[in-house]
C-alpha cells in the first residue's frame, strides 16, 4: 500500500529544492492566513453571533472552511502543478475509504473516552442540548475542516518534502509544524503538546501506508467532532457549547482526563497514539519485507 504514496512522490517532476520545499511552505502559509481572514467578512454577511462562531455552528464557519479547502486545492494544483490524485484524493472506492476513516476515527476517540471514564477521571452528564440541524451543520463543517488540515500537511507537503529529505525526516518535520499551529490554543500543557505531535506522526504514518487522503481526513473529522460534540470534551483546549454529553474533568486527575485541554492532553491518548503508530510501522515493515521476497 505504501506504493501508492511513493507514486505521488515519484510523479513530482520538479527536482528544484526551492520548488519542493520553500514554495510549498509559502503556499501553505498563504492558505492558512486566508483561512483565518476569510471568516471575518462572512460573519457579517451571514450575521452570525459570537456564540455561533465560537461553537462552530455559524454558517460563516462552514462556508469559510469549504471555500478554504477548494481554494487550497486550486492553489496547490496551479502553483505546484499537482493533480488531485497526487494530493491523495484517490478516485477509487471513495465511499469505502471515507467510511473506513469514519470507523477508525470513531473507534479511536471512543476508546480514549471509555478508558478515561473507566479510570474515574471524568464525570459524564447527558445534556443533549444540540438541535439536530446544528448537529448536522457542525458535522459538515468538520468534514471540510478535517480534509483541509490533512491536505495541507499530508496531501501537499508530505510528498513534496519526501522528494527531498526522505519519509522519516518528513514525518518528524511535518508533525512539528502540525504541533506549531496548535501553540496558541488555550490550556495547552506539555502532554497536550506531545500528543498533538504524536497525532501528527500517526496521521502521517497512516497516510504513508495508505496514500489515501479520504481515510485520514475522515479520521481527523470524526476525532474532532465526536470529541467535542458527542462526548463533550474540550477540543484542543477549546470548550464546546453544544453536545450530547458533557465530560467534566475530575479535580486532581488531569494526567488521565487531560484537564481543560481535553482528552488530547491525557496520558491515555499518549499511549493510544504510540500504540497506533507502532502498529502502522509494523504493517509498513511487514509490507516492505514481503516486497523484498517477491
């Protein structure tokens, strides 16, 4: 399966380090800045309240994220001369790939939630204060948000950097950059920072193994959505207003619960990310070993 990702790398025609390293970084920075600025006029256009924007339920949130995704694809394909296929948007079995990501993303976040709950580090309250239309609206927003972040770090930068510095250094560097965009998040802790880095490693390894952006995009989406709006934890330090359940950290058990950064700062999440990463590394090595015998 790693052959698919390698075809993306091999199909990149340019050999210029400037075009393979500096240009993608500048394009990515431009896209991130535009993503942050785009929502400002849209808030006034759709007359969204401050509460709606903060809860990701505003129409401006959804529209800005959708535009940002398509703008990112447009800039990447035009500036770096890449096809959507090279960006990881495989045309084969799209629904199956996405549903696999939904399954694995759901399994991952619910596993963390249940372990933290069983360790008595959170109190869980059923509130169901999220209307169905807002629930759907937020879910659609996170579909675009998950694909947007994954196309930046996995679909675009990962094959370009790999062409120059190899896959190992690329995964480390991109996981570091992925961590940097979370540095201004509230309630950040060292474990939270470490886990964001490990999540970057996990997503990168899965993308390297599958070459499928639909899958990792869906995993990213379901992690954020279920975390914030189903089990009601903080999402990378950001509190949620609407949810089906609310998970309240128990005082003195921040190491397990993640405290006010959410489950992403939990030692349980650290163990899970390490476990998933090691398992994917095992699958990659197993595949490589099999290829050597052929």
